[in-house]
């Protein structure tokens, strides 16, 4: 999907038992097998796995400690969202798919070094209710209560960032959704997909 190439970024998850799964450092994703993923306590004590854990593990564990509803973190170097982070402090809700996936605008964190706990501190401080932040001059932290939710967040963030970059290349005036339109989009999205109830008509009225 172009979110992270070769060995860039990492994926981590909190298991229902409370243990944390973290991808290994510097391994190409296509070469990785299940046994390469480390199992550790939230304090970083390795329970299973022979590999060196991601260099960002301290930051990831900080996020899991400080954000109990978050059970999955995907860290990427996705280019369009990262580009937006070089020129602004926030990616506004310019398309409905962004708040559907990230739950709101996406803030840009001040720069922090890779492999530092500061990456985690900045993520917690800037995420608010959103399921993603952009790390200035680095990449993205996408969050979710599930791995699927975190993946949706980074994919739709990248799509929205690409749209934003294209729109900005044509004009400095880029349209944004109002807070009411954002709430409406998030409300409608709850009915999206198979096996869901019909969308209540008053939810789609003009706001
Ligand atoms: Zn990184």
C-alpha cells in the first residue's frame, strides 16, 4: 500500500491478556514470519521471541500505558501525510472518509527523534480523540482499539493527505467540512457496511 517500504515503521498490539506484540527491528516485512514478532510485558520484559524489538518499542509501550482504549499502533513513513506535516500543524477534515477513520482532524506533533520515548509522549499529547497523529519530519502513528481500526486510520489518512496535497497545488483555499458535517459523517459511517440497520433519514439532512 506504500505506507512503509522494506523495513520501515512497525506494528504493535495489546493482547486481551495484556501482553504486547511488537514487530522486530530492521526486518523486511515480506521476510517476516510469526516467530519474528516479540511478545513482551507492558514494561518491556520479553516473554517470547529471539529478535531485537523495534527501536521504537519504548515509545509504543508508553502509548499503550497511557491510552488504555488503544490496542493497536501502526507506525508508518507514509509520504503524503508526512508531506502535509512539513507545511502545517493539522490536517483538517477535508473529506468525509478522514473523520470516519481517524475520528477527527489529525494533528502534527513537534519533531522528536526516532527510537525516543518522546515519539510516544508526543503521540499521547496530540492525539486527543483522534486515531492518528503525524510525526513532523518522520511519519505517522495510527491508533485503534483493533488492528483493523488502526489500519483504516493510516490508509484513509494517507488518502486524505494526498487529496489535500493535490487541492493545495491548485489553490491556497481548500474547502473543509464544518464540525457539524464531521459529526454527520461519523454518525452515518456507523451504518456503513453489511448487516447494519438502514441510515435514519434525519441523519442525512443538510447541515
Ligand atoms: Zn519511523
